[in-house]
C-alpha cells in the first residue's frame, strides 16, 4: 500500500500540515487571515453592519498589500 492510499487520518494530517506550512511561510496570508477573523468577529460577534465589515476588510486588505510590498523591497 502506498502513502496516497494510506490511513485517512494520516492523509488529513498531512494536508493540514502542508496548509499550515503555506500560511506560516507567507506573511501576506497571515495578514489576510487576521483581517478575515476580525471582520467575522465584528459581523457575528458584535452585530456590525455590512458597511463596517466591508470597511474593515478593505482597510485590512490594503494594509496587507502595502506591508507585503514593503517587505518585498527589503
């Protein structure tokens, strides 16, 4: 039996490990994930309207892009 036909739990663990590795290695992905988490807390936890949630997402995305560009120039 080869690795691709192995235990489903091992396959799921390998997938999650590779996904976490991709996210941790890229500061842009971490920034976007943080923005989405904050917007979700505002939307569902605090009951914020779509204007506030959309504004948080836009500001967060722009900030993540600027931060990514600044890090790339160094």
